[in-house]
C-alpha cells in the first residue's frame, strides 16, 4: 500500500508526522517514508509493508494531509518447464 500526501503536507509537517504516527501504531505493518523532488512539486509517500489487508483504506484516506491511498497487489507469474511437451 502507498499513502501519498498532499503537496503541502510533507513528511516534516504536523500532518505528515501525524500520518506516520498513526501508521506506526498499527501492528503487523512497517511504514517507510520516501520523498521525490521534481520540477514542480515534492512527492511525499509512505510505503506500507506487511499485512495491509487488515487496514481500512478509507480510514487512512480520511487522515488530514493524505491525498490518496493506493493498494498494490502482488502478481505472481507462473511458468512451466513443460514447454517442450
């Protein structure tokens, strides 16, 4: 899961710190902060690693400073060694 903060809510603002604090209190997950600076804006994201299935996406989206939340699915590609058959 990726939490994207509003442009005016970087990880250093009260809103950004509150989101990190909220996520840090959740069990079975680890939040990791990341910022990318572009030409027009700095994108502040929080990557959530772990058991995100138990998290309420709408609840996280309702936090002050959160622009949007994106669920990331893990896709597995299965290949067969039986290609010569």
